[in-house]
C-alpha cells in the first residue's frame, strides 16, 4: 500500500499527505487567532484597571499615605477684569413728546367739512375742519353795513362843521353852534369806531368756526366727522404731535435712575420689530413711585414711521463704562440672601462669595462688587456643591470658552 492510498480509519475516504498538511495549518491558524483575541482582551482589561487606579489616586486627599477618596471635578474660570459698557435696560410706552389737543374755540355748530386725517402732516394755522357759518356770515354782512352808515354820518357831520367854520368868521354862526357841530362830528366818529369793532368781533367769531392747527405737526387722532354738532365742551376733535416729535416713557429702577443724566444716548427697540432708533434723555423724573420703587426717564425721538404712539418698546441706555469681571450666567446663583458665586481657594475647598451684579447681556453678567477677577470661580454645577466641599478644579481652556 503506498502513501496516497492510506486510510485514516475504517470507512473513511482516502487522504493524501497534502490534504493532511493543509488541515494541520488550519488548526494552527485558529489557535493563533484565538490567542491574539485573548491577549487583546487582557490588555484592555488591564488598561481600564490601571486607569481607574490612576483616577482614584488623582482624587485622593492630600498626603502621601492618606486614604483614597473620589472627589468631583469642577470647571473653573478666572474672569479677570475688562472695560464693560454700563448699559441700563428699561421698558415703557411710546407717546407724542408734545401732544396738542385741538377743539372748538368758539360757540360751535355743525361740522361742514373735515380736511385732514390721522397720519397727515399739517402746517401752523392750516384749517383742519370747518363749521357751518351761514348765520355768522349774515351777521358780518349786517355789521359791515352798519359801519358804512356810521362812516356816512361821520362824513356829513364833518362837512357841516367845515361849512360852519367858514361862516363863523362873517358872524353868521356863533361859537356855540361851532361847539355843537364839533361834538356831533366827534360822536359820529365814535360810532364809526364802535361799528368797526363790532364788525371785527363778528369776523373773529366767524373765523373761529374754522378749526386750525396751532403749530406744525403730525395728526395722531381725528374725532370729527361732517354733520357732527360740536361746541366748546365737546373735547378734542384732533390730537397733534408738535413737530412730529415722539418720546419713550421708560420705567427704570431707583438705582438705575441715579446713574442717568439728561443728554445720555439711548437705543429704542419697539416690541415686535428689530428696528433700532436713537434717542436722547431729555427729562428725568424728580420723584420715585413709593409702590414700585421706579422712576421715569423721558427719551426724545425724532419722528420716524416705525414709531407709533401707544406702542410698547424697550430701551438700552449707555451710562459710561466700568472695569469689572464678567461671568457666564451659569456661574451666578441666587437665594434669599442675594446673588453669590462659588470660588475654589488654594486648598481646593469650595467657598461662597456674595456678589453684586451689574449689567446682564448676551455676553454675560457684570460683577460690580464681590470679585477682584483673579479668583477661580466655579463655572457651572454650583447647585451640586456646598461650602467646604473639596474638589478637583479644572480650568476651562481657551477653546472651551
């Protein structure tokens, strides 16, 4: 029997030496793969075991022989000090700076025509509406006729006096007659003056039936319609903004009001828009509301279409700059005792530090009092800490900030 014809067992197919060698190689490869996998698992287990031990060693209390403890790691920041614009935020309503209510100046009557509407610009003295004046027209005509009669009588009296003065020199008329004619002439002159005054009065009354703008400005309200019967007690028929000037009545706290002054610039943002308008404080309230502890700053604004009286707006008022630390909102906490932050001292112990905050903006919170800027301040997770806790501080990198 040769090698190619050997059998591994009874009933088995014949196997050549080449096939048997291939089978042995397959078994060796499997053993090698299993060994590599087992070694990798052992290395991974050892890595986590030693890494855990390193973490425990890092969190151990100070002292070479002290017992190991798990200490929390907190992120801290050193805010430093920077020049920050001292911005005061306020809110309030928009209104006309100098509102001008316009009503009936005379005895009134029925409105004949209305010439303007809300939103129109008018000039000083421009007619806004007219009241029916047929009766007044007739009265003016009658007074004008009376004035002509008085003037004619004055002319006659003057002529009689002139003729008499020529005759008195010849002795035909006495001095008493001259005195009588002079008195008659003076009386007629007075009647002319009375008639002229009456005519001027009636003309003035008729002129007051035309409702006029007392000054140039913007019509804000119209409360007059043709056919409406009005009188001096009817109230304002029109409301004008003098010169179109607007203002914002900003409500500010007592402390903020003390940091404002007349002439400071302010940026006004009407609610519901992103438009920004520049104004200037022109008056500060001399009193403080005892209930709300707020005062009022009146900010003057030139008229622009986006400013609508009666609307609500917010204001940003810049009142100089200050050198102070700035912290993210997550670092500042508050309780019944006020605002505070947690700092980490040289022994890595948590300490509470009461602070006074200033301007709050998207960039962060300005700390007016309580910090110098070189402290290690807990950036977040302060709610899980207590004064006296020992921690592992990790300073926030420039990329994380």
